[in-house]
C-alpha cells in the first residue's frame, strides 16, 4: 500500500493512511486526504480560502480517477462549494459524463446536498485587492469588457510564484492493488473568470491506470494541457520506463514550452508497484510519501530538472 502527494497534502495524509491501513480503498483514501487539504485555511491554492479570479471569486477545479476502470469525474470553475473533489467523485459514479463546469457543476453540487458557502476569507480578499492595487488597478470599474486588459496589466501579480499556482496531487495504491488519483485546485490566482487549468482535465493534470501507475501535476497548467503531461508519464511507464525516467521524458516534452518563461511544472508520479517520484523545474520542492509499514509519511525532496 502506498500514498503519495504533493507537499501540501501533508495536512491530510493521516486520514488516507488510516483508511489504507484498515483495508480501505485507494479511492476513499485520496478523497479523504484531498478534502482535508480543501479545508485547510492556510493553503491558498486549494478549496476554502483559495486565491480568487480577477473578479475576486474563488473558482475551484478538481478531478478524480480510478485506475481499475479508467472511470473519471471532473469539476471545473465551480464557485461556493469547498469540496470539488467529492463532487467530482459523484460525477464519476452517478452521471454518464466525465466533466461538469460552472453553473452546471453548482447545480449538481446542490443536488448532491453539498453546502453552499463563501470561500473567500477576509485575508485572501485583502491579498486579492492588494494585488490589483499594487499593479496600478485602483479604481478599476470591473466591467467585463475590461478584463482582458486587466489580465494583461495583472501579469506581475499572476506570475508571483507564491500566488500564481499551487494545487494538490494525491495518489494511492491500496491493498487490493487498485490505484486512484486526485487533483484539486483554486487554479491560477487572478485568472480570467472561467479559466480551466490542467487539474480538472484527465490526461493533462491527472491520470492513473492500475496496470502502469499514476501521475499528477502542479504548476503551470496551460503547459500540462498542451503537452498532455499526466497521461504521457503513465504511457511512458507502459512503454517500460521507470517512474523516474517517465517523469524525465515528460519534462523533455515540456522543455520547449517552459524554456524562456517564468513558469514551472511539478510532477508527482507512482508506478504500479508504488515506487514514487517527485520532480520539479522549480527549486527545492518536496513531496510526501507513505508505504505500508511506515508509522507516518516522509517528506522527500523532488528531483530538480533545469529548463
Ligand atoms: N496546475 C494548476 C493550474 O494551472 O490551475
């Protein structure tokens, strides 16, 4: 049994470890871990208290995948519900669809009995306003026609690595040999309303297959969409590469996209035996790993690739 995540999954690892240790499923474990990250008010890249879009609205994306059946559920640009991962799971299990976004996602969340709430904390609202004001946007009228120029002018804010992209990746291999993977995010802070990154897109930010392994991405979602990164890593493992070689190959694919930009990409991946790899084009990023037999998870450095 194995449970792996991006560093910010640490707040939920205990819940996933307990589920797996008691014979629970990989799917239950990754959902439980992700929900606790979505609840974490100190994590401004996921769920409650996530950084908002240009209009100051917290807009969340998530996806969940089951490696045994290749079933998946995805939620995009949902507002007012702190647990998009659970809504994504219900899309996967209850609807004949894979992805629902925006108002449809909110309608479905309500039908699922999820509680609607304000996810924008006063602290985050202040950061959002400071970001706009710090970039000369005081007095911004907020009319929709202005958003494109606002996005251009907000470039300094949206490129701040502390604010721009976060996201949580979680993947597990359970005692029955099944793999599942989850990704949840508030996306690119100060993003254009309705912008979707890689997190809710199966094959881009999230992919798993019991036969080969799993991969989740954080960082510049536009690059992972364009390179089909998560699916690529799993396919490279299918072709016989180790999990580390597969991640390196995916970074080679990403290289022309990342080169010359200020953007970074981060991968967490696992092969079908539970061997883990964390890789980043940023500096000194970590990830968390638990294997059966360990009393708790360990924090490991990611391999750094230069672009
Ligand atoms: N990787 C998260 C995003 O780009 O939204």
